[in-house]
C-alpha cells in the first residue's frame, strides 16, 4: 500500500515556485527521508500533505485519503520543525488535550515515552528549552500509535543520547508497520533510520536512492598501507588512477573504473593493508548541492 | 466531549488570567467613574454644552447628566465602557485565528483530527464568552457599589429654566441595558477583527482594520454631528445607533441587532474564507 503519494504536486506563490511537479511515493512501513537545503521545499511539501496549504496543482494523497480529512489526520503523528504550543500549557496538559482530540493514547505507552525521553510534565511550554520542547513534540507525535509519522527535523536540539533514543523509537514504530517521512540535516540520523532518501532541490526531486544502494556505493578512494614509504609514481601506469598522495607509509589514490589492476599493482609492491571509503549520504548531499547559491 | 468544546475549553483556559484582568480593569474604571457622581451631579449639566461635548458624552435629547442614569450614561456607558469592550473585542477577535496562526499554535492544532470549522466556531464562542464575562463582572461591580455613590437614590433635578423634577435612581435593569448595548458594540468590533483575521491570517491587518473601523467610525460620527456635513456617512459608524439611541436612558431598541447581525455575518464570512485559504506561517 502506498501511504504517501504526490503526483505532479506544485505550490506557487506568485512567481515563486516552492514545489515544482513533485512525484513521490512512500510505501507502507517505509522510512523515507526527504532532504534538501533550507528553502528547498521540504516543509512546504509536508504542509501540503497535512492540508495546511493547498497545492497550486497536482495531488497529494496520504493514507489513501486527503490530509483535509480529520479521520486521516487522526492516524498521523506530526512533529513540526518549530513546535509552538500555547505558552501556558504544561507537558501533561498537552498530552491530555491533544490526546483527547485525537486517538486516545494508551497511558502505558505515554508513560513509557515520557520516561525514555525524560520529558518534563509540569513546566509551562514557554519555560522549556529547545531540546525539552522537542521532547514534548516527540511524545505528542508518537503517543497515539500513528500509522504515519511526519517528522520535520526531529532530532534538532536533542543531545546524542536522545538522538539514539529517537532512532530506537523510529525503529520500533517501523517494526509495528508504521511509515515514517522525515526531514533532517543530521545525516547520521538519516543513515541510521531511513530506507530511502529523496533529495529536493529548488522544488524538484533531484535524486532518489535507497540506503541499500548507497551502502553499495564507494567513493572510488583506496588507501593502501606499505611496510615502508612507497614511491608516489608507483601507480602512474595503472589505468583510471588519479589523485595519488603519499603520507608516510600510506598511499591514497582515486580509481575511476575496475580496481583489478590497482589491486594487482598493490600486491606487486607488497602492500600490507587496504581500505576503501564508503560513499556517505553527506557526499551525495554535497555533490547534489555543490553548485548552488548559499540559500534562497 | 466534542472537539469544538475541547478547543473552546483550552482557548478559554489559556485566557483565564487576561479575562480576569480585563474584567477587573473595566469594572474599576466603571466604579471609579461612578464614585464621582456625588461631586459632579450639580455641575454635570454644563458638561454637555456645545455640540462636540454633547456628541462625545452621548447627550441626545432627553438625556440629563445630572440624573443617576444620565450620569452613568454620559460619563461611562456611552464612551469609556464601549471603548474598553471594543478594545477587548478587537484583541480577542484578532487572537482567535490570526493571533494563534501567527504564533504557530493553530497549525499544530490543525495537524490533529479537528476541522477548521470546529476551530472557527470554538474561537468565536470564546470571544463572546470573554466579552460576556467582562460585562457581567462590570454589571455586578457597578450594581454593588452604586448605592455608595447615591446613584441608586431618586434625586431632584433642577433644569436650566429653573423647573424641578424627580429622577429615579439607577436600577440593575438600567445597568443591564447600558452594559448590553456596550457589549454589542464590543462584539461588533471584535467580529470585524475576527473576520479579517480569519480571512487573511495576519494579526497586524486584523488589528489595524478593526481598530480603524472603531476609531474612524467615532471620529466620523462626532465630526458629522459638529459640522452637520456628510451626515449620511454616519450610517457606516457603529456609534450612530449606539449614541443616538442612548438605550441605557431611553430603553432597548431594535438597533441593538445591528452589531449582532454584523457579528453573525463576520462569523459566517470569516469561517468560509478560513476554510478556503492557506495557513500563514
């Protein structure tokens, strides 16, 4: 079942195109990370999914219906990039209020979330730090056992321990069959929790790849270790090799093609160690946006 | 409990303190003004001399500011009280949708299984409730304290031509009618702020348009009374029916329905426009 589906989804304000003919499909149980620079159209897409704003053209379907339908929104857990609640509301009041409006949460589930995230229940929202507000938002998003989680920068402001807790929570919800759609600038989060990544650039979906694909990719960088400092020209005649650097007993090179010849030459020279660097999401992110202006 | 009630209840809860402060503040102004009756009643008639002051004090034909009811009308119920209730109404009407939208709290609420219709009606109901609470507190405050200032007693009034007559003391019924008409003005102005806020989602625009409506209406009405020019324009001022009718002195008229109709129209139009637009961020 497709949980999120966008077909030629477009949002314009006058001449400004925030999202441009976006086609997107997220399957049930999948964790989809929607990445992009600030102003790329991530939050605008989320806001269209939830019917805060209406598409200029195209269609956005969520859980088989429209975000305009309260019945659909009852099945969604949402964490906005900037969570704003009434100033005087306390954590426990927020749980009670939003729990009363939506699906009634299981109290044991709520207690467990509060304990794991270390949420303060008694202080008014306006007195909480950024991280503490994030905790409130996470509890509210997860507490109703949602079928779909829409999380905008979920770990922003959380310490590393809580980031780990967040990853565990996402994994648990996925194990229960929930679908997760998130945006993040923390690439390590995405690499840990996402099954698939979409990179949006100036309203377009610039690239989409699964994390399995990403893990299979290498940068083409090979680092060889020798018993003694090697000659930097030793790989000059090996095809497709470039960017050779020697640092002590280590020689680093870049191969843009089959590595067979490199490995044969390394064995011939008596290499004692070899390492390849896996391509990381951050590399792809930086490559995708390398030529862009700083921020719109 | 329905979601509309839950939203209404939360909004009211968030405004407990401000509702209390507004109610007490408005009542203190009314009581403080009433306290001047013993010292001002002998000279009150002279305050209305001149068309400008007469217009400002709502001293239409048959309104004598030296009588208890005439004094309360001229020095509070025709000006201070409606202005304060208008300010409260505009603040509430602005906050109800545009204010919460600007703060970002409305968007989060709409991520939950609630409809915009439920929010629109719950918030409008909240605005009316706070205005009614403030009006009731004011009514009780003035009713309890007015015997201390001789306002509940009958008084002998000497007209400018030397004739004397007896004027009845103010009753709770008088205070109710005066407060009700002032409440209606506050509601009408608040509804304009609500309408503009619901239509645009912009707090500043809602505040500006509703305040302009209230102030321009008052200035227009006063200037037209003083100069006699552009009298027809005063029909667009809420003050025309309010001051001309002097309901606290002369009794309720059907004109009190004008602001109620304005409020109902604002609710319906604002609600429909709110349903059709993007949320502001």
